[in-house]
C-alpha cells in the first residue's frame, strides 16, 4: 500500500527545470549571484555596526543579531512553527519494513520526521538514538555551531568524546554562524571536513553556488571514520558525489556502519544527500544554471527596510511570488509536476522496502544455523567462521539494495530535487533485491 509522506522540510531545489525545458533557459535563471556575499543592504549595514560579543565558543548567537538584522531574525524565528509537535511522522510506523531493515542499528530505536533547524539541539537530545544507546560526539555535528567552533579550535580529537559528556554544554541550535561564521555580510563554509571533501570546488561559486555549498555542509552523506571517529564525507570533489561512487568508496575500505542483527550483513546507513543529489556527478539542470538552495527555499522579501533574504526555510511551492515570477517561466504546473514525482517515488520506495524486508528475513531463515554459529563464536570471543560463499553473496546484495534504497528514501525532496537520479537509483535497488530474492527461491 502506498503511503503519503508529509513534506520532510521540503528541501527540493534544483532539478525542477529538468523537464520541459528546451527553450527559455535565460528566463530560468537565479535572480542574483552571491559570489560569497549576502545582501548588499546587509553588507553595508554590517560595516556600520560593531560585532556583538561572542559566547565562550567564539560564536555570536542569533539573538545577538536581532537588533542589527531585525527582518532576517524575525523570519528565522518563524521556523519555530515547524516544531516536533507539529504532526511529525514516525518513519518506523510509516515504513514498517524499517524495523527489520535497520535492526541492530540506532535508527531502529527511533526515527522521526525532522523538525526545523531551530530544534536541532532539542531533537538530538531527545531522540531514542542517543537516549537508549551511548553515542560519541560526532552525533552533535551540524546540530549546533558551538560544536563546529569547538572542533575547528581543538581538532578532531573532540569527536572521540562521549555524546552525553558534551551535549549539555551547548545551547545554540543551527543559526547564523553555521553559514556566515560571525560576519552576516558573507557566506562562509565553517565545517573543515566539508571544505576538504569539496576539493577544488570549495568556495568556487562557478562549480557550485557558495550558498548551496553552505547548505551542503550539513545536507550531505557522511560517516564517522573508524579510527578517528571524525565526521567524514565519502568522496573528494563533485564528480565523486554519486551513489555508485559513494558505494565503491565504502566497499574499497570495507567500511560498514553496523552488522545487521539478523543476517550479519555489513550494512550502510545513508544520511541526507541533498547536495550530492543536486550538485554531484552530472548535476541537475538547475544546478548547471546557477541556482542555489536559497533561491527556492528562502527567497527575497520586501520589508520596512527594503528587500532582504528571508530566513524562514520553506518549500518553494508555498511561495506564490516565486512561483509566479520565476518557476512558471519554465513549468506550466509545477505543483502538479512535483506531486507526480513524489507520488511515484513514494509508491516505489514503499514497494521496494517490503522486498528488502522479505530478502532480509529470507536470508536470516535460510542460513539460521550458519549465522547462529557465527554469533556464538563472536560472543565467546573465539575466531568467527567466514560466511559461506552463498551467504556472503546474499549479504552483499542486501547491503547494496538497501544502500541504493536508503539514498533515495532519506533525501528530503521525495524525488523532486532530481527525478532522473531518484528513479535510476531505485532501479538499482530493485534490481539488486530481485536478484537476492531469486537466489533464495
């Protein structure tokens, strides 16, 4: 049965001109280039004021900017409405197969639809993933600029600290510092691991808009390095930001996020690859045309002090002015187009999840004795026998199928950011799981 998700912080931006766009590319172009600068009004205003005092971590918190940038602050606070109490989905209920697919990993303990950025600290403190299982400090990455500043000052050793020993000292959710450091007139990349992963594209507005690179600091696929525990991206450069290249990266390093509790397959958990989906590999048409995330999800607003960039992150479908003045130049009915993409994505995501669940249960049942012997040796601290050729082959198929499926499911646009890549990736997931089911038959 197809289930309809509510928009997950609707982060779909840059593939929306990919269809019906042979002509009119000039009309379908961002309203203004940033080249690293925020609004000119913001820049001139910042030059006339003294920077507010920073906190103990070196971060100027959002509240300290409210009198200097009242319009931006007001719209930033509008994100309060997108709260954990605003009717969020429990994905373990929406997709029951996840209880099997994620078994043995913290996401099987709790997985809710995300709230807005202003609840980032609250959400990570209250998720069962950190309450029921001890985690390391890497889980705080992107939840507060204070942790980012700490890592930048003290180095990667911070990542090895325990989550519960550190989380209580942080008070600021995602805010100004994440994208501007302490200079709102500039867009800045504050996460050093992200700068390294971008390679030559880092801070190159022609390779990818700097505003998009700032959003991509957190809206990306990452893992925690097995040795250093540091937050790390599985690529260097835009060309390697594809599902195939990322899976190959993990395979070359024999990396796994966890062993599946029932099959002992070496599994991968994808995060939220919005940046890779839009700007990675071949890139979407809108990415090639210079669109940034903020062009669709923030937009410009006319206020008492003139035009400014809204800091209320919303779906472009909720922005009537944007639809009329920009999107409609290329899209006859963007709302319907997006609804069609998302409906197809949801139907296939649900169906394939049920196939992966069946594959997982089938492997666990057919090879129950072999898996039990491997588990017993592990618990006893003795040498664990290698999986038979048949079991190892099916474990690999399970890993691959779920990786491709997860890459689509956890990307927050439900297919709208890049329909072509979305359905190609689901094809790979379904092909793999069908192969596995055939082997079990």
